[in-house]
């Protein structure tokens, strides 16, 4: 049996402590974990694909996991997985709403390629409420995002909000 390769896909806009937790835990399940940074224009990203790729690479390096790499992709997930030789998709779940969406996606991916399995990891209880969308909203309204992201990501988000001039009403 060859090397077991997994993919943890996401937009990582920005990368949160919840993402880092899933990466840490997911890296134990496979020989090699590819964190796939994808484009998703419908999510109105705060950071460009290249910025998110660099941010994610920096955060992975800080965690220090030798079997984890970061790749950008703009393709159907199962096609990306095939190209990378992956047989496992790792997805994080925070709440029931996540499960409903992820369950549907897992079913569709299984229809597209039966050789790729989806593995769900429950978010650590202390990290369950964290969502990139909420981190951005908190930052835009001048709130403290430090409980949800690393110090480096906090600096990135605060700087981007200041640069964009997107300050909410207090």
C-alpha cells in the first residue's frame, strides 16, 4: 500500500485557530496532508488567493508539521484530489448546519469518485464558534479577534480592515 494522502480544502479567509486544530489532527490520519487553498468568489474574500496561500503556509510552518503542505487550487475538489493522488478528504464540523452542508458535499463527491473517502473531524469544543466570516465581521466592527486567530493573522486582518477603510458603525 502506498502513501496515504489527504486533502483539507478551504478558503482560509482568514485562517483561524479552528482551521489549525483540524490541520493538526488531520495530519495524524494520513502520511501526507495537503491543505488546499481554493478560490470562492461567492464568499467575497478579504484576502486574494495568493495572500491566503502565503498566510496559510506561514501558519502551517509555525505549527511545525512536517507532513503538511499547502497548495492553491481552482478546480472541482475531486479533480484536485485525483491530481494530488489523494484518497481522503478531511472536513471540519462545528455545528449541525455544517453537517447538513458537508453531508451533501460528501455524497456528491462520492458520486463523482468512489475511491475518495470523506472524513469528518469535530471541532474542538473551545473552537466550535469560530468562523472566518465572523472573524472578518468582528474586525470590521472594531472588535478583538485575538481569541480566534494567531497573532500574525490578527495583524493581517486588522491591517486589511484599516487599509480598506471598511469600518462599521459603533
